[in-house]
């Protein structure tokens, strides 16, 4: 055995059919788009609700301040 052993050259990635992987990727992307649309709808509802609560808090604060002023005067 005077000759060195041959190195077996292999690719870094195994040769696998990307068909199932590609279909999973497409399915996940479409699901992501659907979830992003749903999140957008929820965020708009949340903003509306937040501003409604903020208005109610301002009204309550104003009424409490008016009552406190009338009680002192």
C-alpha cells in the first residue's frame, strides 16, 4: 500500500428531492399571509377599543374633577 487512500468527495448537502420541502414552504408562506391578515384585523379592533377606553377614562376623570371642585366650593 504505497499509494495514499483516495478521498471520497461528497457534496455538503445530501441529494434529496426538494418536492415535499418546497410544498411545505409554499404552505407555510400562505399560512403566514393568512395569519398576518388576521393579525391586522385584530390590531384595528384593538386600536378602536383602546381609544374608546381612553375616551371613557377622560370622561370619568373630568367628572371626578368637576365633582371635587363643586364639593370644595
